C-alpha cells in the first residue's frame, strides 16, 4: 500500500526518481496547489511533460492486469517512492492524455440547476450512443458512472478509469472491484465479471438523463453527490424511479419506459437492453405520405405490440396494446396511458386519463375520459388534445 503523500513527495521533486520520463512538472491551480484527483485505488495527477499536458495515474494499492488493460500506456517500475529515509521501491504508473472538461456528473448537475434542457438532451444522445457501444462490446468498463466519464471541451464523452475493466482474457476470474453502489445492480458480487457488467449502470444512467432532460426539477428533489437520481438497493420503491416511470408513460416515451423497467430485473444481465438502446439512437425517418407510403401493420412479439411492413420493422414492439394505423396515426397503450403515434414511431398525441380510445376517422377520434365519451381532432391538423 502506498500513500498520496509518498506520491506528492516524489512527483514534486522527481529528479532522479523516474526511470524513463525524466523530470516531471506537476500542474498547479490558481492557489498553487498540485492538480490531482484521488480515488479508492489511484491518484491521477495533471502533469506537464514534453510541452504537453498529460495525466499520470499512480496506484495506492496493487492492481492486477494493468498491462492487459492499458498496454503501452503502462510504465512499469517507472517512479521511485521512498518508504523510509533510506529505502524505497519502484512502482508502476499509467501515462495518458489529459482530457479537458468536466465529469458527466458535474455537467448534468449544472445543466439541471440552470433548467438547460437543450444541453441535457445533447448529453442524453451522446450517452445513449456510448452506452450502446459498451453493452454490445466483448469487454466492459467495470465501474461505469458519471464521475468516470469526462464531457470534453469539444463536446465528446470520454470514459476514464479502466482499472476494473473486463476483457475476454479475464473470463472465469473474479471481479477486482464491485463498482460504485449508486450505479450497480444490488445483487452484483465478485463472481459477476463478464462483458455484461455494464448493463445495469448504462440503463440507470440513461434513464436518469432522459428523465432530467424532460424535467430538470427532478434534480432539486432527488439529485445527490453520490448518484444521479435513484438508489438501486430500493429501486422498486424509490420515489424518483416511480416518478420517472410515470413521466415516461405520460409522455409516450416508450423506449425509455422499457429501459427504466429493466432496472427492477433480478439479474445483472438486462435482456433486450442493446436492442432498446439501438432504438433510442436510431434516427427516425420523415413520415411519407401519398401513394408511396406503405401503411405498417400490427405485430406482436414477447407480448408487446409494434408495426412493420413487408420489408422491415418500423415501430419496435414496445407497447402494451395497439390499433391499426388510420389517417397516418395509430393508437397505442404504454402502461396505463393511450397515445397516438405516427408511422415513424413518434408520439403525436397523448391522452392521459383516457380509459379507451378509437382510431381516427374523418379527422376525428372518440375517447372515453372520466366516464364520458369525447371527440378529439387529428393532432396534425388542429391544436393538440390536452
């Protein structure tokens, strides 16, 4: 075990204490303090080396598989630490690029406080693409959380801290860490160590970001320094989670509703998550009209309803019930709420509180609300139904 003090003493006067790097210049903040961040297993220093700003990862305890994880970025026995006035030891470090920016957690907290829905929606799209790449890979980050994702000054998302990563070469081993409890499935153990350990945190972060993009005030009530919105250990009864489900249901956000439902799964492997994330990032085409447009037909898969043509699925099976398309819209039920969607799957009209709805005919549709039959107008031709 090594201490932060030992590293500070070595790096702040590194002459003769490095094997290949030469003298290291540790960057300082406006108050003259060394720039670094410390976690459970390592401290990361912001250094200037060869005219470039770099990061130097220094370990507080022994870590395994660093060579497999970091490759040439690992500098073995690079830095000499004094363990006493007369003795010391050479330790491994990891040299990497310094990413200018803020953590995803910091960026989300700031945007939510400012009610900046546009910025939150951008973060949502970026994260869902990152999450899809992670859950479809044969490796895993292992400690996926907003604090381990940097929102770069160029607007990109950059994961950091790969010490707990899973690689195919590690199959059959136990996990070196269990990840951060605020983002991990409560049933995760050291025996859970495969390419699917990012499933749960990816779904949880995606759900929270979508919820905040729709309603930033959730942060005022449920945001914290330890997590985003939810507590995995009591997810089914978590008030933020229940409010999120209700929000997604009310607004017809079918993909997000189904991803959120996965957070109550009894296992770490969230079956169907990759397909849902792929649907979340899919660009919806413009709705065609006229004779060229082929009207999609209902189909059911695993108890849920979607729409397809002879060539492809155009609306994924996400809904609990549905009607055929008429006049370019189909009535679908998500949870207990009815909506009308277009042929690209966009929600065009939501009908909260309606016990029953009928397809559009002649620009009008019948709905039952509060026990009364009412008539509503086509949303693409008149103001939306409230």
